[in-house]
C-alpha cells in the first residue's frame, strides 16, 4: 500500500489564517459562546431529566395480586417514550449548538472587525506619516475611549517629533549660513598674507595650498548641509517641467576626466521624460548620484544609467555600478546622513556621507522615492522614482 505524502509544514502553515488580533478575538468570542451554550444546554437537560414527570411504576393489584399486563405495557411504553424524548433533546440541542457555533464565528468576525476598525485607521495613517509629512495628524473623533486616547497620544508624539525635526533642520541651515562667514574671512586672510610685497617663502605657499584644499572641502560640506536642509524642508522655490535626460548627460560630462582616468565603461539608456519641480534641486540629485557612482566604482568597472517612463505617470532613473558584493543591511542605511561603506569612504576627502541622503530628501520633496539595492553580482543599484510627464502629453496639452 502506498502512503500519501504528508503536506510540507511551511505550506500547511501558509494556508492557515494569520494570527491577527481579529482572528484571536473571533476565536475567543466563539469559544466563550460554545462553552456558555453547552453549559446552558446541560443545565436544561438535567432539569428536564430530573424534574419531568417519570412514568408510574405498575403496583400490585387488589389483594396483593400482580399488576395487570395492561398497566405493565402502559408503564413500559411511557418509559420508552421518555427515553426517546431525552435522546432527541440531546441530538437537537447538539445540532443547535453546532449551528450557533458557526454563526458565532461569523458574528464574532464581524464584531471584532467593527471594534478594530479605528485601530486599522490609526495603523494605516501612522504608517503613512514620515519625516516629510509630520504635520499630518490622526485627529480621531468619537467617544474618549481607549482607542481615542491612543490616537491622541500618537498625535502628541507626532507634534513633538515635528518640533524636534524642525529644530534640527533649522539649526543645520542656520549653522551652515553662519559658518560661511568665518570661512570667507579665512580665505581673505590667506589672500592678504600671500599678497604681501616681496613674496612669501615656499613653505608658506605649500601651507596656503593645503589650507585652501581644506577650505574647499568645508565649503562643499556646508553646501551639502544647505541642500539637505532645503530638501528636507520641502523648499521648492522653482516649479518647472524639468527634463531629466539633459541633467544626466551634463553630470556624466562633468565627471568625464575622472571617468577616463579610472577607465570606467559608461552605458546609458535614456528616454525623454520631464518631471515637475525645482531644476536646481533635481540637478543636484542627478549630480550626487552620478558623482557617488563614479567616485566609488573601482578602476576598470562599469556604470549603467537607465531612464524610463513607468505606468502611472512615473519616471525612474536606475544606476547600476559594478564592484564587490555588498551587505544588503549596510546598503539599506546609505541614504542616512554620514553613512558610508568601507574604510576608503570614511577616510576620503572627496566624500562626507551626505550625497545619497540629499538625493533621498530631494526625491521625497518632489513626491518621489529613493531605493538602494545590493546587486547579486556585486556593486550597487540606485533607483529613483519621480512624478513624470511625457513629451507626448505636453504636446497634447498644447505646451
């Protein structure tokens, strides 16, 4: 005899309902109903069995004679009928309990869903709120029950988070602006020192060159801080239809010398697509992505840039750069400020760990997103999705 194979445990578990709160409440309601119903039926059955009239037992006839056959048959028939009635009561009660147990599961599911509906609303709204829309609130109405108190607590937490984020961004912007003044004064001091009549020693000129390199690095860092603060605050002072293809071509051309020096293979697959927003910030977004790829791709590597139009009026820029196999958990954190991979990035004077965080902030400010993936064959994939308008649509609109 051939035995049937047992189902695979993961597949069997996948067929079971997820252990959600709604399912647990439904199960609790159903079990309580079945237990209470069974107890009620048991009490009813015992009361009926103990207190219902029992059939009379045939007694002795006159003169102590044996009961007549007729009375014996009547008593026996009544006893049998009582037993049949009790058995039918058991069967019908069990059927009724089973039917009502099924009904209780359905009613428990509906009641649990109705009770948890506000909680689902709270979860969905809270999940949608991020650092770019901290101004949104749950603003739950209704009676001040436990769910309303939970929603109000989350609203107060969001208010504190918004105040903290605003204070941090304002501090970064103000500090960046204020630090530009002493940097400018340092440059002026160097210019005065180097411009003295009679010339300056060679050692002083070397020190001047080193200081200016450090000042240039500080300027780039402050500029990155300002771009990050502007993007996080959603300050889009420009609202134009910006073509992404020329921005990509210009960014690649600007890094042409470094690409040639490292012998990088560049492959572009671009379509004509435009996105609404700030030309300055979108240019910075494209430049940062291209600059990051060129800087961290090993000599002799390859970079592929793809620009495509997706359904739903979305544009997607994808950049694949070759390199060693990366840890996906580390790659997922690269869009955070000052996050870099490897000691070469930490000690680099050309990078300060803000490039991709600026890209993420600019994309979010334009209603888009940034996704980073560790490629299975090695290297990094950067995907930027933005709202888009095709050239055909612009022509149809009469632009």
